[in-house]
């Protein structure tokens, strides 16, 4: 028997600000609230193939480069169109020393957490 990832927890200053951003990026919905923490995930809820995200309020989120980051792929458009959509949602370009030859785009969410938009489209 093996384990599988069911939840990912992100320490953040403002779950109320990040939850709508990540819901729009991933097509998720708000699933639950526990105090100031907000759980978001697929509409079918916890336990499916995709892990849920718990945005956990913290006065001291980890500064600097995260040891883990998300890679996202567009599902219904090309990378350029998805990049335009993510920037309109509040993502910002991030410089982590790219050469400009990468097939992915490095971005930051509204609190500065880095994530990458990959080139390929997934179903």
C-alpha cells in the first residue's frame, strides 16, 4: 500500500486574498473554513485525484524561495493565452535566474509564492 498527497498547506498572510486567486487559476471552489484557514479544491471535494489546498493564515510565512512550488498547465488554451489570463488575475512575472530559453514561465501569486506555467496543455 502507498500514500498519496491529499492536501497541500500554504502558509500565507491573507487566505481571503489568495483563495479566490487560486480558485480562479485552478478552477477550484471553496470547500471549508476552519478559523481563518480556507480549504479550496475541486467541486467534487476532498479525496479525489487532485489534492486540495489549505491556505493557512500565518503572521510569518516562510520568507524567500519556497522549497516547493506548483507547476500548472493550461487545459483549454495555449500558454500565451493562459499567461495573459493569469496576469489579469494578479500573478506577476518572477525572475529566478531564467535564461529566457525555458519553455515555462515563472510567476508569483499575489503574496509572492512562485509557480510555473508550463507550455503543454493537459486535458
